[in-house]
C-alpha cells in the first residue's frame, strides 16, 4: 500500500524572530503546506496521510488557526490520521477535545487518541503511540506495540513521536531503535513513521522521520519534505518529496576587502524567493569604515527584500578600522571631525561595537551629503 508520511506541522507557530511583515506569511505557509500534501497524495495515488505528532504548535491556539487548518484539510481527498505529540498532547487542555475541533473537524480526519491498533482502511492498520502529557516516563512506541501480535493479512504502520535513543537527546520517553526494529522484524508492523525530528532522517530502512513540511529552525538539516511510502510484507520504497516553500540559511563569510563585500552581495542577490528566506550571517574579518558602511547599505537593502536578515553577533567578529585619509577625503570639520577622532579612540575599548556602528553611520551620512 502507498501512503504519505509527515509530521510536525506546528500549525500556529509564532516565529517570534521574524518581523511583523513576515510573520503572517510564515504562518500561512504552514496552512498552505497542508494543501500541498493533499496534492502529493492525490497525484501519487496514496491511500492515506499520516501525521505523526505536533500537528499544532500548542494546545492553546487562536480558533482561527484551527478553522484555517480544517479548511485546508477539506481539500485533501484521502483519510488523514493525526497523532498527538509533545506540543499538542491529549491532556486536560487538549486542542483535540476543544469545541472548535470537535465541531469543525472534517469527517475524513481522524485523531489517533488511544494507544494500540486502529483500522485505517481495508488491510491497513496503524499502531498509534499518542502523547498524553508533555513528559511521559516510558517508551510510548514500545508500550503501544507490547500487546500487538504478528499478522500476515494486514499492513501495519507504527505512528510514533519522540527522539530515538542515541540520535538526539536521551530522555525517559526515548524510543528504542533496536526494540522497534525487532518488532518490525517479528512482523508486528511493517513500517514506522516518527515525528519530533524536523529534518528528514532515515533511522533504518523501515523506520523514518519525514521531518517538518516547512522549516522551523536554522539548525535543521533537511526540512520541508514529506515521504511517499510504498510498503508491504516483502519490501518498502521511500521517496522524499519537497513541499516546503521557506528556506533558512546560515552563511559564514570572512570579509577583508571590498571584493569580499561584493561577493556577499552577489550571494544574497542570487538567493531565490527572498520573501520566504531567512538568513543568519556570521561575519568575521577586518574592514575599513568605508567598506563597513557599504556592507551596512547592502544589509539594509536586503532587509527590505528578505523575510529576515540577521547578523548573528555571537558568531561574528568583524573588526572595523578607519583607513588612512578615509574621513579626510570627506572634508569633515568641526563637530563631525571631533566625533570621528573620539569614536576612533574608542575602537579598542569596551564600547567598540557601538563606536564601529557610529563611525559607519557617520561615514554614510557624510558621504551621501558630499555626493
């Protein structure tokens, strides 16, 4: 059978680091990803869509997020199965038990609200391991599989959420990879889909993290995908299909000349879909005040185009030193000349960053005025 594996939709994610202009666009992209997943399911003839945890960013969301999610889900033409994860567990405040969810949920959308086997179609079962709190104390996947017997007349898919022990962090709810592989080898299931890791990751041939359909962090290696899975008792085929439209990039550059600044400008200019791209820059090296002023102009212009341009201060070390005659060519006198001398003297002090920024601004304003 063929199905679509996905996870970590994180609907309602705020992305506080984005500006007011970009944030709504980012939120809408997560809703649009549902429609993209539905199109992949229809185009590939999938029997169902399985979402393994963190469908919602939290259990406390504006009802608009739920309403828009349902509007998008109505366009998906196959059954959709939702697994509660650590962000949206089935606790007392669960979004899955809210009035908005219960009254608005489309008929073809199902919540995996109990551990164990769920009939998902003719000859297809899902072994679910939903979260009931944010801090479970056992391997929920192993618990869900504990009483499941091997079967040859159905295809079983494990739906889990959490870290596989040894891949990321270790915790009491960590999933034992060897135990899960043993369960699959014994015929208690044929494939396992896991959520929580936002990068598409193959744990083993029959155990996969599909990753988040839209990027959520600059540290993610391969987000923005869903998996098209063909599976039976004998074989499995997994294809990663991109559905994401946002890109997060961390770019490191050493700047020691105007040519290096030009190269950074070309790199930024070459990035596509700038309105859906967030860039964190780690810049090192040494520039003159004029070169730094040109860099600041490039970054200011880029901020008008990109969803985010951020100078990652903790990973940057850019020294700015006035070149000989650099300010003299501008013909500064009086207060402006005195300010240059004072700020230059502070470049080696505790407020060096503020002095560099002030020199750069003074240079830009003086240059523009001279022009």
